[in-house]
């Protein structure tokens, strides 16, 4: 009888234990894997082992940067365009008004679906190159590593479609701002890793789920003037060399964390708890790639729109990547 009583008591305890586990919201898989194998770690290891670390999204295994400039001469245009399956992610109205030969008008939200139709490397085209670079990063992470963005977007292709960039450089707000500094960068701090919440346990599956979620939110950018006026509201990373960080000047409190990678843990200098982690570069194109990548990794990232050009286009330090009226190539555009 005593043995039977113990068995009955054990059977009665099983539902209680199961309910207790459910009440805590425990993920049984996490409990089995252990704290050292968080979902972020699974994602991180998959990306590092499959040539998708941050530096490899910027430049793939074939040495192709995420962005490609328009051809140098008009004679090269046809061959250049024929190399790619072209996704123009601008509005349908603007696409019909002027687009490059052979382009397909694709809504930003549909780039992953459209990519499955591509029979060539993908070239993404937008107004300024920034949203296209954001899309390029997501496509590279999703399984299309040869994807590239057209540098400067349609603004760089023809002067008639250059309005977005021409308007972006007029203000030069940094020139007179009290928050524009020429001091050395603050020392980097080590933070914890981001937290990824998912029921998935496979690195590739987690990555695709994260890319899809980031895509659904659309391009994440922030106006440079807003960051310049209120730098304390952001964790700011200036993605410049030390020479340019000091030479151009920078937003007050801006960090200089370059490069950052997953494999060597340099990404831990970025704050995962920041309300908004702003990355800025020269044109807003590199920062768009980095922001898309950071958001997939669990950071609340935002790209500073138009980069240094939008903040201080008149700065005398420029040697490259400066927008001017000489950038557009005036190559053919088509309408209908």
C-alpha cells in the first residue's frame, strides 16, 4: 500500500510541475540548450560560419561591395544593366515617370518574394541609394549574397531624377550647431549581447525570421538635424576613420566603433538597450546596410539619413563621397 501511495502521489505531482513550468513561460528548448546557447548565440554562430558576419555583408566572399557605381561612360551602360536583375523600389508613379532600361518596379515589402524570380545577380535601385542599401543587406542575409545597390540611386543616374539628393544638402545644420565637436572619440564600453526572442532553434531559420520581421517594418532612418539637436536621446556611432572623425568633426557624444564584427566580439561595444542606436557615415548608404544588419541582430537601429552630406555638405575636408551637381551621369531613362 505504501508503494502504491507513493506512485499515486508522483502521478498527481506531474500536472502541477507542468503547469508551474508553463506559468513561468519557460522555453523547454532553452532549458535543454542552456544559458550559453541563447537564440542570439545560435544566430551569431550561423552568420559567422556562413560568411554573413558584418564585414561580409558589406563586402561578400567574391569581393563585391554592397554598392556599385553607375558606369563611367555611356558606352558601358547597356552591358552594366544587362548584368543584373533590377528591382526599382520607388513608387509606381516615379518609376513610370523615369526608370532604367529593364527595371522591374517592386514594392520594398515584396523584395524577398521578387528575389525568387531573379535569374541574375540583383541590383536594387531607389531614389538616393539609402533604402536600396537597406534592402541589399536584407537580401544578402536572406540568401542572395551577390545583391548590390546602385550608388546614389536614381539621383546619380540622371540629373532629372536627382531632386532627392539636391534637396538633402542645402541646410548644413552642423556648420552652426553647438553640438558639433572636434574632440577625440570616447572610449568604447563593453555591453551585453542583444536578446532574440523566438521559438526557432535553427540558425538559418532564425535569420530568415529576423530578416522578414525587419523587412515588414520598412526602412528605419532618422533625420540628421534631430540627432544633432538632441544627441543625448541616442546612442550614436560615427562609422568614420579616426582621421575623418576628427577632421570633419562629429555629433557630440558620437562613438567611433569601426569595424565591429560578430566573430571577434567587437559588436559588444554597441548598446543593445539604447532607445535608438544611430549609425552615420558619409552618404547614408553604408549606415543603411549596418542598420539593417543591426536590427536583424536585435538592436533598435536607425540610419542617419544622407549621412555627413546631410549634416555638413559644405565641410572643406571632403575627398570622396561628397554629393554635388557633378555626380549625376545623365544616362538614359525610360517612361511608361
